[in-house]
């Protein structure tokens, strides 16, 4: 066969790859690892599975076909010096075993209505039982190409992880391991730590919401080696102690590739943050740092700000729900301004003071890459946010502005409305729980008219009145809210039945709307008016609208029957009391 014929054969082979089953691909990967000498010895095995051996002479093929017929159609076993080649036979048996194992994997996944994948085993929230876990243990040896393994939200994993961990040496290519909310025990954590040597390419480890990790983190962190390739580490809500923070800091010393660290909702971690922040200086490639509700204070903010000078690649910073850091920003603002790549700054519920706002007003406009700004639930900033809002126009990449529950004044709201007009990429706006918005929504008219990217608008508990929802109805009718996907108008009891009715008549113009909430607050109750017919008539014409929040409205028996029938016939989720 000349070179052109060989190239033609190789081209046909490559085109056929797209049509092969997962097992075919797995077998092909196994084949590529075989040496050229082994390939020549096991040519008949390859021909049994592929029929691609093209360099045999016609006489040899006829001879082997005759041998196959005489052996009652059994697969060929290559010969060496007139005898059966034991190594080739062993390989053939191994391949047949893998084929049988793959069938078992498929049957296992079918129980959970999942499609098998040689690279990803996703059993998230599948209600695994103890017997399922033991069956899973027997299947891991047949998944040598596995790169992602997710068994999160399965209670029975707790206390049964050790046999699973022991089998991890069969999936040495594993990159992603997720065991979120599995009720892991101390023994489970120790077994997982011992198995880390089996998965040298691990890049993503998520053990969030396993309370027993707290106090036992050293069983895991002590096993990380200097060649650690970990890029993502998530330990959210793990009851981590101050001592755990110290052990984690030591482990961070070998995690030079880390890109995301999430330690949120570990309220006792703040006292060890000095050690953690010191080690963060050695991870210049860190892109995400989440420390929500970690018991941070002004000193913690100071320790972090020292690391900001080095973390030039940081994209996401979440310091939310740490009220004690309030008052600490004036001493940290200079370092914060060095984060030129920062895209997300979340400091909601941080007890921000007037002095903090003055410092942030100087710093935030310098974060030229900023896309998300969340300063919600800081009630002291109401009248002091005006200057910051006026300068947000210098951040043209802003996509999300969240100022919920900030006790904004009318002047601050007017400044924000004027600035939003210049934010052409705005996708999310949350003004909820700011009573000054009521009766003043016309100030957002120009912004809402010209935005072409707005996906989410939250106006919950804004004291809206009829003319406010009339503004929204008019904008919808003229096609200016066509991109809106989520609209929250809940807790606005001042809107009358006629106001809702007029709004619902224009609802169909919001073609992309997927979620609408106009529930009443828990302490309120109003009778449902005739608007229910207008609502359901228009929702029926909106295939994307799947979620309707209508809690605390009082319905008659007939109206309840109408809603239940509508839910059943149109497959919509309607939340009512």
C-alpha cells in the first residue's frame, strides 16, 4: 500500500470517530497507549473491534478467516512462534472486561435517568442509597477516563465514602470532585485525604455544607503536596474553626495555582484571617475570593488589603455579611484601588458608614473593569450615596447595580437614575426596599427606554402606586422591556386592582419574561379582583413565563379552581397561599 492509500485510510478512520459509541472512544484511547510492537502482535484483536487492519496480505486474511470459522466463530488470539501470545490474550480479556463494565455503568445511570459519559459522572441529588454507593464502588474501575465526579446532595454518602475513596486510584485523571452536602464524617474526610495521591491532576474540590469538615480540616490539608494543581477550593458552610484557618493557611503555601477560594459562611474564621491573608500573597493568580459571613472585622480588612497589592488578577471579591468591617474602608481604600481587573465587588450588609462611602466614592470609579456592584442592606448610606452614584457613569462595563434596602433619599435616587442612563450594558437593577422610588419611577423612564440589555428588574417593597406600574405598562407596550426576564413587583400594596389590571393587559409585550412576582407582604391580604382573567389570558400567550408569584392574595373557591386548572393545562408554576 503506498503513502496516498495510507493517508486515505487514516482520513476515513478519523471521520468515523464522530460516529463511535463512548466505549469505542474508550477503547481507542486504550489502543493509543499500546506500543508499536504490541500493535503488530495484537493486530487480530484490533481487527476484531475495528476491522481497520489494512496492511495484511490477502492470503493472510483468508487464512485467518478460515481459522475463525474452525474455532466456532471465537475471537482471534494472536500467535507468537506458533504458540498463543499470553500478553495479547490478557489485553483482549481486559478489553472485553471493560466492555462488560461499561454496560453495567450504563445500566446504573439509567436508574437515575442519566446518560452515561466516560468523562463525567454526575449523580448530584439522586437520592443514592447505601446499596447504590456500594454498586458505584464496583463501577469506578471501568471509568479510567473520568475527569468529573459529582455526588453532591446525597445523604447516604456520609459514613460510606472510604470504599469510594479507595477506588479513586482507578480514575487518576480526575480533575473535578464535588461532594457538597453529603454529611461527611471524620472517617470520610480522613479517607479522602489519604486518597489525594491517587488524583494528582485534581483542579476543583468542593466539600461545602459538610459540617464535620470543621475541626478536621487538617486531615485533608496536610495531604496537599508542593505539585498541587488545585485551582478551585470551596469550603462554604463547613463549621471551620480558627484552628482550621491556621491549617488552611499552611496548605495555601503549596496551592500556587489556586484561582478560586470560597470560605463563605464560616463565622469563626475571622480570627485566623491574618495567617490566611499572609499566604494569599503567594497566590498571584487568584481570581476569586469569597469570604461572605466569615466574622471579619476592621483588622481583617486591613490584613486583606495588604494582600490586594499582589492579587492583581483578582476578578471577584465578596466580603458581604461582615458587619464589623464597617468603618474600615478609609484605611484600605488605596490598596483596593489596585485591583484593576476586579469585575465583582460585593459588600452588601457590611455596616458601611458615611466615612466608608466617602472612601468608596474615591475608589470604586477607578475599578475600570467592574461589572457588578452590590452595596445592598447598608441602611446608613442613604443620603451619603449621591456622590458615588454620580460617578458610576465612569464604569461603562457595569452590568449589575444592587442598592436594595439602603434607605435612599429622593436626591440619591435621582442621581442614580441619571447615571443609569449612561450604563448601556446594564442587565440587572435592584432597587427593592427603597420607599423613595414610589411615585418617582418616571425618573427611570429614559434609562428603561434606551436600555437594550436589561434582564432583571427588582422593585419589591418600593411603595409603588398606580402611575408607577402604568409607566412599566407603557414601556412594555412600546417594546422597551422586550429583553426583561425577571420582574419583581412584590410587596407593593398601594397598587390598586385597576392598576394591576391595566398592567396585565400589556404584559404579553414582555416576550422574554420568565418570572413575575407581585405577591403581597406576609402581614397583608387583598381580594383578587377581575384582573385575574386578564392575567391568565395574557400569560397563556407567553410560553417563556413559567414562574408566577401571587402569595397573600385572597381568592374565591372558583378562582382557585381556575388557577389550578390553568397550572395543569399550561404547565406553569404559580405560588399562592
